[in-house]
C-alpha cells in the first residue's frame, strides 16, 4: 500500500466509533515507518497555540492500526 492511499480513509475503532478521516500522516524517515495518522492538516496543528495537545486530540498512533481496507480500523489507546 502506498502512503497516499491512506489519505481520505475513514478511521474507526474496533468498538465501531468513528474518529475521522486521514488528512495527513507523519513519517519517521530514518526508520521508514508511519508514526501517526492526522485527522486534520499538519499545517493547522502547527499553527495552534497548544500544538502538543492538538496533536494528541487530532491524531492516531499508527501502532494502533489493526487493518486497512476501505476504512482503517484501530484498537483502543493504551491506558
């Protein structure tokens, strides 16, 4: 799968809750892995006053991804 194939996909949890649509991704180029799926454009997050909080609220860690088809299914965040 290409990274560009992720854009526009709906993200839902294993419990069936809709989180949003992939607007952008964060990639770790050193390790060659996707780190986060963003539910808003990266530029909007960086313009926010509290970028860290906005990133937490408007993104999903890629390690939560369970499957990718027409939608992206993610597990619950660790407690």
